[in-house]
């Protein structure tokens, strides 16, 4: 079979990654310099056939994710169940397929990033604010790692040990690939590492603190890591969460409180309190 569209799909995925990275920078760093990303985006977009480019732009006006992986036999953007013929064509990569429902461009992920979905028990109180995305067991009070790779792996391992994901192999690689596009480190020693396009479960946040700080590509050492695992369907919401966290920790006192936490429980309480106003 001639896989003539594989190249176009890779091109679109790369473009999509840059567009999301740009939106992330905007949400987490209001004064971010975006020239470099803008340049890369316009170069990649400029290489697309005119019709595809305008379809892609139309999709982007509706949602930040214009090209999405399929999850089993479904579009991960809207959940629509695709026909077997279409799924086979997507796996074959021989033509560009659009979701019949949301018209997003669909592709077959090389390695599906799967995760578990923590079960909620009957009678559990309805969760609000940050509690919808995180939990006390996802607080890492004292990261031991001294490199970018080590701290990311430490947080990933904690997610695995707590039963939120099955394995760290692919997820960890994906987080590092994302850092290679442009560092997620922002001002004030904060970073927002993450993995997008994960199958299953909801948006999950784990918070890690490094007392000494780690060189994470920012202007200063990074001490506060908000690591997020993001299903495709939650992409738009993720940007709101990112902006809410940025606002919650814009003041030094709020960041100092996180850094001073001695136990998981204490760190969790500080996170809940600090985000109450900005994350509803
Ligand atoms: Zn769809």
C-alpha cells in the first residue's frame, strides 16, 4: 500500500504541537515572547496545500485540537464511533480522514498512551476545584532528582505507584519530547510539564516540589512542577487550568507556602486553598 499521506499527517501533528505549545506559553506566561514559535508555525503552515490549510484553520477556530488520534474505533476529539472501513483507512495512513461528526483530521497513534481511570466510590462527595484533577497522594513533597529527566520520571513513577497510569515508558518519553519543543518552565521557578493525547481517564495533575531547584530551561532554577496528563477531549479545559494555576501562584507568598510544605497532606491543603479562587 502506498502510504502517501503519512508525511502530511506527521506535518500536521508537528504543526498542532507547536500551536498548542504557543497557547500554553500564552496561558502560563502572559508576557511570553512568541516570535520563535510564531515563525515555526507559519513556516509549517505555509508548506500545506491551500485547501488543507484553510480546513485546518477553520478547525482551530472551534477548538485547539484540529488533528487528533483515534482511540480504539472512536474519534478522541468528540467520541464519535467510526466505521470499520474508516478505522482501517486511518491505520493504513493512505489518505487523510476527517471525523464525520466534528470534521477533525484523524490519525493512528504510534503508541497509544493509555492510563487507568481512578474509580470513584458511591457516596464520595462531589469534587470541586482542584480536587477534580488531583489528590493528596499525587503530591510529591521532596523531589530527589537533579535533572529534568529525573524529576519527570519521579513524578511519573508516583502516578504509576498510585494507580493513575499503567506504565511510565511511553508517557515519560512523551513528556520529554514536549519539553524539546519549548521548555514548559515559566517565571518564578514554576514549570508545567505535561503529556497530551492520553487515552482514558480525566485530566490528572501531580505536583512536585524540588527544594534545591532543577535546571529546566527557564531563566531561574525550577522548584515547583505542575505535571499534567491530558486526554485529548480535555485539551481546551487544560489551558484554563494552566491559566488558573498561573494566577493562583503569581504571588510570592503563595509559592513560598508550597515550598515550605513538609508533608503530602500539608502540600495538598496549601494547593487547595491557593487555587480556590482561580480554579472553580
Ligand atoms: Zn470527532
